[in-house]
C-alpha cells in the first residue's frame, strides 16, 4: 500500500510541477528536477530511491521504442554520419576526457574513472527537443539530437559494461574491448530488428485497436529484455524494434488505431520522462549521505571540473567538426557556412545529462571481489552534480541562444505545414478529376469536390493571413475560423441534448464526439 501511495505522490508532483513549468515558460525537465531536489530537502517528505532496474526495465523500453518509432527514418538516414559521430565518437571522447580529469584530480583508478566517463557519456536531449520545438529551430537540429539520443545510450551502456569488467583486472586489451563492444551493439540491433519484424507480422493479422496497442507495448519490452538477457544491448534492441516497425507500418494499422495509439503513447512517454526527471532530483539526500568523509570544497571543485569538461568537449567537438559537416553536406556559400556554425554551436550547447546517467552510476555494485567497490560514492556524486549543472544551465539559456543566433523559425515551420496540407488537398482534387465520367454518380463527385474546394480556400486564406496578406484577407481568415467553430459548437450542443434524451446510445455519442474533437484539432492546429 505504501508503494502505491508513493507512486500517486510522484504522479501528483509531476502534474503540479509540469503545470508550473508551462505557466512560467520553462522546459519541464528543469522544473521537475529542481522541484524533486527541493522536495528531497523537506524534512519528513519520502524520497523514493531510484532503482536502476526501475529505469532500465520499466521506463527505458517504451521510451526508446516510441522515440524510434516516431523519428523520421528518412531524415535520420540522411544525417546518419552526423548522428553516428555524436552517438559513438563523442560518447567515447567524453568518456575518455572525464576519465582523465577524474583520475588526475581524485586519484580514481583508471577503470573506475572510465566507469564514470561511460555514465556521463550519453546526453538526455528530451528537454532540448522540447525547447527547440517551442522556439521553432531548424528541423535538422531536432533530427540530429533525437537520432543521437536513440543510439548514444546503447554506446554508453556498452562501454559501461566493458569498463566494469576491467575494474580489478590486471588489464584489458584494446582488441578485446573493441570486439566485446561490437558483439554487444550488433547483437542488440539484430535481436531488436527480429522482434520488430515478428511484431509487424502479428499486427497485420489483428484488427483491434486495444490488441494492437498492447502488442506495440509488448514489442518494446520484449525487444529490450530479450536483447539484455542474451548479453547484448537492450537499448539498441528497443531502438531497432521501433525503427523496423515504423518502416513496415504501412498497412498494419487503421486510422482509428493510429489515433488511439498516438494518444496512448503520448501520455505514457510524458509520464515516463517526467517521473524520471522528478526521481533524479529526489536522489539528492541519498547521494550526499554517501560522501560524508570528503571535504566539501574539494568535492565542489571536482564536480565543477567534471561538469566543465563534459560541456567543453561537446562544444569543441561540434565546432571543430563544422568544416567536415560542411564538406559532407556540400555547403559552400558563406552565408550557409555561417548558419551551419550557428547550428553546430546550438547542438553543442544541448548536452544535457539525465536519468540514464544516474541509473548507470547506480548500477555500480557495492562490492567487487569481496571488497567495497573503489570510490563508488564519489562516482555517484560526480554523476549527480554533473546532471544538476548540464540539465538546467543549457535548458534555461537555449531559447535565448536560438533567438540570438537567428535560428528561431516557428513561422516558417507553420508555413511549411500549411503548404504540405494544401498540396494534399490539390492531390485529392486531381483524383476527383480522374474519377469524373466514370461509374460514380456525378452528384457524389460534385459534393466531394465542394468539400475539397472549401479546404483549399481555408488553407490559402491561412497562408495569406500568416504571411503578407492584406488586412481584408486576415479578417476573412479569422471570420472563417469563427464560423467553423460556431458550427462545431452547435453540433456539440445538439449531440449533448440527443444523449440526454437517450436518442443515441452512449458509445455512438462518444464516437461522434471524437469526430468533433478531431475536426476542432484540425481547425486550431498550426495557428
């Protein structure tokens, strides 16, 4: 019963703090992490411990699978080189840089220092992506960050396994470490791809929204747990499963199932991410309790040095790689190269660390070969303090940086969406012209054409209103939206009255209400 109360308390805190974050305009991961830290300092407030198994086997599978499924596969493929450089190259460089600093400053054994480096290698770009979407930065920045997040967790956890195996051993050969790394990573991808492929075969034979959604959730967990149990990367297994299902998704879902599935996954992903950020903040007391025997000022110096090298290495990596990216993307114009440098700097500043890093550090065993694991408490403390620096600092300053660099493109993104919708409407009209004169009744085709003509007029008026349209055009667009909204409200009132009079069954009323909600969402989307 007590565990249930703790879960309810976490969810309640997530709701309150997220509401505060959206009201004040701050990325919710920052508010949740700092709010969790503040709650943890209040006497008498329970602070649930962040069990690594809870992160790895409860939270991570659906979060990774959904992120992979929703990622634009074609854009990820187009930017595979940049994503691979960040998700593999930068993780290894960061791990090495952190290991050097930790060994030199604290005297950590090299293997233990590399464990710390592996824990701090992966970024947590959830907050960065949220901020970038709000501000409207170029889509390629968001794509690269999301692609990096899909792969770098697997790279870091594989490196962590290699580093933990090296602790206390006389040495580990570079070829052996590279071979182990390759087996863990490639095995995870292969297992996840197989599970995702099998999932699509099952779902093609199922025409039930609830069963399909449940199958997708099972796919996330089975791909992760099976890959992990077979000694490979569960992270890459879940990612591979999500990408395979996305690539084979055409024809396996009805429109109704897609809508319900998106609603389910959006709530699940939000609660998962938000709960993790809150739980990270709540660990402050437990982390501090383990380092009572260290000097406070020296600890703060260690923390500043480690966090500083994590940030500096990422920014340096991005800026030094700008010429290579320019050549790879055939950017030659001076203006384009200047914009590329600004984008690289923005991505360099998006190096937040989060729950995965802390969970990785907490997986370090209490003992090794019968003796206490060397510097375990210090390792966890440095991981936690790096999260507290690298999460709020970039997230709070990123909107300002995007505006300062001229990368805010929210208006352009709205315009791109409207033009895409207009293209689809014209495609529908072209198909109606092809059907004209066939077996279908002319009156039916005429009514369908009227609907599409109205859609084209509405989209064109919105484009004019969002652009340099006249005052009259903008007034007409507002009037059109008002008329449509009035029509929807009239239908809602009539539906409510019919339901009260028992004129329609309850399930039919709910289906009709869903249709009205969908129409209203189309009316207000992209404004």
